[in-house]
C-alpha cells in the first residue's frame, strides 16, 4: 500500500510540475502582440519576452560586445599569420576573377545623357 501511495504522489507531483512549467514557458512567449480591449492595447497581458524585446536585444548585444568578443580578442585574431595569409589568398582570387571577367565598356553601360 505504501508503494502505491508513493507512486501516486510522484505521478501527481510530476503532472503538476509539468503543467506549471508548460504554462510558465507559454506565458513568457505568448501572446506576441498585446491583446486589445475597445481598441486599446493591454500591454501587461503581453508575453514577457516580446514585450521587452528591444531591452533584451540591447543587453545581449552589450554582453557580447564587452565580455564575449572584446577588442583585444579581435586584435589578437587579426594578427594571426595563418588568418592573414588565408585572407590575402582569397582577396587575390577575387581580384583575379574580376580582372579575367569580361565586362562591357563603360560607354555601353552609361545612359546617353551622362555621356554628353
């Protein structure tokens, strides 16, 4: 009997936790737009993330710019000799392709009024 009671308690506890977690996640993201009542938006009923999207984007951008990708990190990467060689090789390939590509004369591209 105690095993059945323990299993029943675990089952209902898991069910209650799952339902509340699902509801909490839904409330973070929904509704995307605030509901309207008589033509007026009720902003406090909008989901927390859509309502604060601009503020969250600014905070994430600031964190990435100051903590994850610092100016010193970029400078160190740009001084890497292998990266520099790869970059120069790719630039040479692009320039060679542009030079070899057959292009019409500039006088054929420009309108007559510009040529005058």
